C-alpha cells in the first residue's frame, strides 16, 4: 500500500517535471521508449534453467571462478555453491543463516567458512563473455530485508585506473536495494549504474538512478541493458529507464553474474537490516538469462 502511495506521489512529481524525482533522490517510474526486441536483436545465448542442476558449461558457481577477485566472504555473509539450485525451470539463489559452517573453500582464498548467513552467486567468466548487444534476465527478487540481489556484468580489467571504463566496467543491470526497510515504500525500486576504474581511490560510479518495479518480490519482471559503443540503455519490462554515455561505457567483453548478498561487512551481518529469523530463508528466483546481438 505504502509503495502505491509512493508511486502515485512520484507520478505526480514526474507530471510537474520529469526530472524532479531524480533531483529529490526518489525512484522514478520507467517511462522511456520501448525496446522493440524482435525488430532490432537476435538471440545468441540463453539459459532457461531447465533440468535439476546448474549448467556448468555456461556458469561457475563461485567455488571455481578463479578469474574473479573475491573470496568466500561477501558483505555480511558468505557465497557458497550449496545455496545455488535449479528447480521448476528457475535458478534459485537461497539466503539462509547456518549455525554450522558449510564445507568447502572458495577461489583458493585463505578465508574459511564460519557460521553465518549463506547465499550465492554464479558467473559466466571464461565461458560466455560478450561485447555489445542486449542482456536480460527475468526474476523475482528475494523477499526479506537486508538482501541485495543483482544481475550484473564484469570484466577483470575494470581495475585499470585510466579514467575511462573502456577497458572494462561493472555494469549493474539491476541491484535490488532491500525490501520493506526503505523510506516511503521505495523498497519496490531497483538501482542501475556503472562502476569503473576499480574500487579504490580512482573508483568512479555513474549512477543512473532508481526505478520502481511492479511487485518485484512477488512477480516476475524483466531487467535488461542494451550496450553499444556509445551508451548503455537500461530497461525494465522492455521500457527504457535511462542511459549512460561517455567514459563509463565498456569496450571489452564482459561476463554475466547473478548474485545475492546480505547487509553487513566482513561476514558480520547487519542484523538491524536483515529480517530473516532463525532458519527462515529468502529466494532470488531467475526464470532465464538471455543475450542478444544487434541485427
Ligand atoms: Ca526458465
């Protein structure tokens, strides 16, 4: 209900001036041009998540991805392959507190798994990397506060600090910022942007903005980015939300990532934000990921 009021308020602001919500730091309602997918693109890669296991010819499940720079610790919890499953035509990334550490090691990193929040990620690094086209996933986001689910793209050269993202960038097709615990019902919104020049002092972030999605924790929506040599154009359900041009645009192949994280740092969860209690779990459900080339 509160989300509906927030959305009506934002619609009113956009009626006065389309850029007003953005200036006030509020999410916008997608209102741009239509994608026209069939007319402009052809499908070149997809995973519909059929069968009972992750297709490891397409994805790694974060214990064997050596090209990535991350250990098993991720924000307030751990990434672990046991939290990844495929069921009823969907990929499921489950988040849950484990009072006993799950077994295994990750990336050959020295950190060990301990009791705590467990969730997961999968990536196509070294298996399917793409330059330019249209990239889309169809998903239901995890229904619990303190979850940070995302569909994003990376290239290892994102760490090159040369003031441009041309050698590689982190393209966040969407990041879900949480559920329920944001002011004015804006938890129904997602975030889009591009990070480049690494994550240290030279780090740059072109934040496109935040956008409302239809019942993202209850129903499937599509989240996409169209990427060419000039710009990245972001879409929700085939409607443009906005575009990023200039230095942030990558000109190198990027791999795809689906992931969930929990609020916190160094595997210490922010329990004020995380609404899961006991052994309750939350699921990030992905129907498909599709990659298209320009016709
Ligand atoms: Ca599917």
